[in-house]
C-alpha cells in the first residue's frame, strides 16, 4: 500500500464510520433506543474493515520508486585489507 493509498483508506474509514454512526444516531433518536445506534455503528465498522484493511489494488495506484542500495563502507575496507595482505 502506497502513501496515497493509506490516505484514501483512512479517509474512507472515517467517512463510513461517521455516515453509519450519524444515520444510526438519528434513527435511534426518533425511536428512543440506543441499540440502533450501536447496531448501525457496528455495521459501519464491519464494512470499513472489509474495505480498508486488506491491501486492495485500488490502494496501490502510485507505487513508491526506491533508490538503489549503496554498498556498506565496511565491505570495501575488508576487500582492501585482503589485497594488502596478499
């Protein structure tokens, strides 16, 4: 998952939780029952976990280009010491 994919996943998670929580709160307010708020929020959490936790291809649209590795200095010094000893 790249950095922009992480941002997309986090924003998607927040929007789903807020949407389901607010709909559940309004529905529970009119029915005067808090369990509807909890059920709605739980459904939102389950949907957001399915959409946001796995590494879906939509989160890998901008791959990171890494630099090539640089050899350690210690490796070069060992080679020079071996050449001097011969």
